[in-house]
């Protein structure tokens, strides 16, 4: 009996798919520019005054408050808006359905899109931090390792929430609309519009559990060298795991 050799995509196939995804992202001018330029503008608008206010451990308000907010905006806009819209577009145009009957499964597209999205997030954060350091004297976190760990959790949480959007949105336009609603809803209770001190205490507490507020607060703590609140970490983990479970149950390839 002759055995049948099953072809599996190799490294070259993966790299080709990642390059194709990168080209798609680059061609989407708004999706490429907004996560980089908008946070940068917010940072520049607040840096002049915040950079002169020392808060703790030699870190200024720019370091402890503005930069965590800017980095969170980058991650949230990519995870909640950009990535789901691309996946919804691929499903709507039948790309995922066609891939499902080839050795290059739709999961490859999902992984490639996440890789490209992560590269875009690194670019946005890198540009903002480089400008903050060179132009306004920003300093790195007191606990760099903690900050990197929080950033990794934040990426997983934002992508988890974004996968829920991609699972439920019937079209690319609806994915953008739902993503924008989620972005501003999370941001409104997480410090996007001027901190959470003015919010009712129960609302502020909920905001600290949701991915936007949890990321801002945890990064702020890492920058100041303080202990990260356990509720922030739990909120990020729950969002990441919950988003993965919901996506596995409800994501439609066609």
C-alpha cells in the first residue's frame, strides 16, 4: 500500500504570507498612519507641560502618565480596529473559505496578520518613545522587565478583544464600527479622556479591569517602580483567554 505524502506549508510559505499581509497593511494608509500618528500627536500635545512635573523615582508626569496612555492607544487601535477589519474583509471576500480547502489553512492568515499587527504596534510605540526621549527627555520605566511583561499581556488582551470583534462582525465596515465603539468605550472608563479620578468610583474600578484601563495603570506602575495591581493583571489575562475562547467558538471562516 503506497503511503500518501501530505504537503505542509514550510517556512518560505509562512514568510510569503507575512509579506503579503504587510503589503496589505501598508496599502491601507489610514490603518497604517492612525496608530502611529494619532498617539504621537497626543504625546506631543501633553509633553511640554507633563515633562516638567516630577512625580516619583525621578520620573516625570510624561513618563508615568502620558507614555502609558500613548502606548495603550497604539495597542488598542491596532488590536480592536485594524486587525478585526482585515479578518472581516478576508472572510467577506471569500479568501478564508478558499484557503480552507488548501494546505495553507485560514489559521495561517490569522497568524500572519497578528505578526504584522505586532510589528506595526512596535513601530508605533518605538516612534512615540523615540520622540519622547529625544525631544522631551523622557526616561525608561524603573522596572523595565515588568513593563515588557505588561506590554506582552496587553497585546494578548487587545488581540483577544479584537478577535471577539472579528468573530461577531458580519462585514469589514461593521468590524470597524464595532471596534471603534469598543475602543472609545474602554478608553472612556480607562483614562483616555483625562484620567479616571473624575469618574464614579464603581465605574473607575470597572475601567481598571478592562484592557484599556488595566494596561494604562499597569504600565504607569512599572514606570514609577510601584507594584502592579493584581486586578489589572487579572483583567488582562481574563480578556486574553476569554477572547480566545469566544473566537474559537464563534469565529466563522466564511
